[in-house]
């Protein structure tokens, strides 16, 4: 053990993080952009497959996506224009269209672009000038000009084009050499502007001329039709109530029909589902047109089409009704603001629908969960485990040597065989194992042989760490993998680290004292530690706001902390000083998490994005953008190839570290998500939220497979046992609950129909899966941890009523 401690210390005193080369950015054409400092960006404009990315999309601090993207159609000076098809004598319609394009460029003051196109088309200046305004062209030309002007939705500098009618369209530029990079000759550059639309463009979609007094009649008529429908269709069609209610109310407010909007809200808001009440409270505060421009919730609802999954029979029934009643007002909303995912087969039941709905943008599209996910574990390196002299070679009472027990493979241990569902070993660059890492794995394997096999008849013991007199407010807790250290983040901006073993925390000596040490001495690793600094507690100062996240590195040499001040700090556990401050988030950072292999870490915050970092890079390697609200919690997959994020938009997303793409979207929670954990085998994900429920997900098929009910408040922490047989959950209701994970996953129905349609039938046996409930003394459970021998460690701050 002494040799082990010395070896670990020897590696720990190297303060500079060592690791593999930086994660390779996507190649050209896969949507990677560049932020300041050359940071790869896989934000909302990523994954374009060869399309030109908007130049401003990855600009700013750390590649942060910027709102209000402006698209310029003008080619820069010196750029070679794309050859345009010359006007043919026998094609007057093409000539008129070309003249209309030139007229538009002239009106927009894009002289360089106009001149380039005119030269390629071999048109004289007099021909363009003589064509007059678009309205003076002949029939074909005027029609082409009108179509062109109506399709332009980007804001061009100096353009007098009309205000864009909405989002969800793409602007097609006929010129190469845009600000984001050149386009191959003969190609068309497609610039997507729907991710960060202009506020005026968003709101203008509500500029309708309908009779405001008829809105209540339209909604009441549809409501009566749905309630009188057959039971098999009623549940599916009832999904229309909430999105139609929101959009019709916003139309009334935007068009300044305030009295009608108030009456409409008071009459129908009580008919909405209970899990939308928080959103409705925000909506009720929008009573004037001016209120809409600064409201993020309204913009989120408008820019993201609300997704409804409806059977073909139910959809045809709805369409027939709206056509018969000539209800164009509702039909326009359905066409413009809703995305109806139609499937063939029997309509879903009320229970099946309620299990999947509840997020800000409705359900996830089926196509969003079709990507292949490598959820298997990486092959473990071959490491020889020496015999334990004390346990294996001791003598029994008769003086005879003990027989060596055959070693059995643990259920939760990582297989040394290649998992068919595992990613390639070199899919992402991972740090090489150091000697200290190998020694730690040997200790882990030895602990595994002494691990208790858990189950319904053998529940784990629970050791609870209670923080007393935490007047500073405990906001985050983490425990090292070997359960030797515990860290707490507090509202007074400090991070505190405790040793929970008899070994005290010591710092490395000063440089002047280190120079006097004999480097050839056998106990040099012990001599470099300053005994005068030994204590059970170390306090780390540096943040300027409450600390909301903390995470130890797997080798216990470093500690990450995230704060309200928008930074993530890396602390050395040898000098107990801050090594690096990572700046990229513009708002509070709610959570940060180290990769199981170290080196990489992820952070998420109020700016609605998660960022992937490496300890030796000041800028993020990936930006995971897509959530509609705060990213509250983050977690790495056991194979480090994926990152899961839970958000206040009530969705969970799974991101591919390799390319930054979102490969899974899980909906079903009815409140903001605050906890995540993967099963040890990497196949399943458990999530907890403010609705008090724990949902279980099959990552491979992209389906919900279980629902655990019992908590009465926010589920703050989730953790699987080391063998994956027990799931522990901790909540603000002052309880720790243990669940039978084996039974929860043993009867999974993943036939082809279920996988294709997303239909699930959740078992009504969550109480049967509950193995035990353990109350605390007025102490909310902030963190849970399973030791290597399957003892449960829990932590929280005493909060008397």
C-alpha cells in the first residue's frame, strides 16, 4: 500500500494535465464552424453535409452561437461568381426572371453581386435599367419577381425587402464566396436561418386579419368535435388543444385584441393538461404586443414546431372536419406551427400518449431516435492482478494454508471481450493509461472480489453524510470513485474538500523546499508533501458566485467546479490551487462532469447549451446546442463516446462526442430534469425530474421502458449499483429509495412495431419494484454514490423546517 500511495503521488505532482491530442474536429462539409481561437463548433448550424454555414453562427466567445444571424447575399470583392446560365433567345421567361433578380439586387444596393451576375448573363446595363421596376415587367417576369420577393426571408443590409413572414425556410444564394467559406463552382449555397430567427420575423407570423370575435367559436367548435369523437380517436386529437390554444392566444395579443385575448384565455386555459400549468402562467403575463418581443418562452414555442404523433385515421378525421366547417383559421395554425408525425396503425391510448408528452415542443420525432448508438463498453486493457497476500496466503487455525477461492466475474465489471455494441476503440482519442491508473485498476479489481452481490434479499447499507450548520447553502456534492474524498460546493462561492479516511490532506512543499530533497531517495514521494499543511478540510477560493457543480477526476488528482459566475475551474488536489479557469458560458453553469477516462469534461448552463472541453484546452471542443431551456445536468456515457443532458425544457438529449450530433431525444417528464445516470453496461439511462418520477430509457432502441413512482418532490440524484442490479434515488422529499433494476429491465418488449411507432406499454408495477424507502432527518438528498463494495454513500445539508 505504501508503494501504491507513492506511485499515485508521483503522478499527481505533475500539475499540467496530460492526455491525448485534442478531439479531432469534423472534416469539411460536416457542419463544423470556427469560433474565436479556432474552436470547433457543432451548434445548431452543424451537420450541414456540405452546406455553407452562417458566418456569425460560431463567432464570439468560445464559439457561442449568436442570435439574430444576418445573411449577406453579396459576394466579397475578388470572389469568382458562380457561372449563371446565359439568357437564351428562345427563353423569354428565363430572361424576365433574370431581370427580376437583377432588379432585386439593385434595390438592395448589392452592386457587386448585380454586376457579377449581369456579366455572366451577358446583359447590357441598358437592358437592366430599361426593364423598370418589377411591377413593370411582362406577365411572366412580374410573376417571377413577385415570387422572388416573397421568398426572400433574410435581412440583407440596405435592402428594402418586406419583413419576412416567418421561420422554417432557407435562403438560397446564387453566389459563391460567402462569408463562411467558398462554394465549389456550380454549387448552390444553402444558408439555414431558422435556428436564430429575427424577433420581428417570428412575431410577424401572427399578423392575421381574422375576426377576433370568432376565435372562441372556432376553438369551441373543434373542442366539441373532439369530445364527441370515438374513444379511439379522442385521446390523440386532444393533443391539439394546448398548441392551438397558445398560438390562437398569441395571435390575438399580437394583433392588439387585448380584451378578446383575455376572454379567450380565461375561458379555455382550465381545459389544458395539468403539466402545462407553469407554461400557462408565463403565457398569461403576455397581455400586450410589446411583452412578446422579450419573452423567451414565447419565442421558443414559435421557433420550434410543436410535434404531435397521430395515427393516419385520426388525422384524416381531423382534416375532413376542418374542411367541412371551412375552419381556415385553425387549419392555417396546424399547417404553419405544428409538425404532425403520422403513423399507420391503431391509434394510441390515453396512457401511451401521457407517457410521452409534456415537453415544451411536444414529442420527439421518430426520425430523431433512428441513429445507431454504440452503447457497449470498450474492451478493458489486460492487467495482471497480483495475489492478495493477506487474504489468499494466510493460514487457517490448523496452520494449513488457505485454499484460494476461484475468482468469479462480477455482473457489473467491464468485460475483457469486445462488445458487439461497443464503439471502435479509436473512435475518439482517449488518454493512455499511466502507471498510477493501472495500480488503481488493480485495487478496483481486488475490491470487486469482495463486493456484495445485491438483490431484493440483500439490500445495501447506507451511510449518510449530513452537512451541519451549512448556512452558506450546500449546492453541489461529489465523491471520488474510491470513496476517499468528498467535495461540496456552496453558495458563498467556496469549494470545500474533506478526507473521509484517516489519511489527512497534504499539499506539496514550496519550490524552495523541494530543491533540497534528494531525488534519488526511496521515499521521495513522501518527502515532497508538507506535513505542516495536513488537515481534514481544504477550502478552495476563486469563484465569484455560488458553486453549482463539482466533479472529481477519475485519478483523484483534479477537481472541477462550475459556478454562477459563468466559469468552470480546474483545481489541483496536490497544491489545492486553481490551475485553469474555463470561460465560454455567458451565464451561470449549472453542472460539470468529468469523463470516466478523464481528460474530457462537459458543462451545461443557463445559456441552453452544453460544452465539451479538454483539460489542456482553454476553448470548448464541441458545443451541443438544441435545448430550448437551461441545461440542468450532464453525464458521460460509460464508454465516453456520448454525453447525456437534461434540461428545463423537459427533454433529455444524447449527444455524439465525435461529431456533436444529437442522436436521441427523450420526452415524457412533466417537469425540469435534474438528475441522470447510466447503467454500468451502458444500455440504459435513468432520469429524474421535479415531477418526482424516475423514467428508464433503452438507449439502443430509443424508447422509454419504465416509470418509477414514489417520490413526492424533485429527484436530485440517481445512481446504479456497481453490478447494475439496484437503482438508488435521492430526493428533496428527504428520502432515499432503492429499486429493483433487474426486474425493471427483464421484460422489455422491443418488437419491430414498438420500435417503429414508439408505442410503449409501461408496466403498472412501480411499487413492486420498490425495495426500500429510507427517511432522513429533514435532510434533502443531494448526492448518491455506490462504493466499490456496493455500500451506498448519501449526502445532504440539514435543513430544519
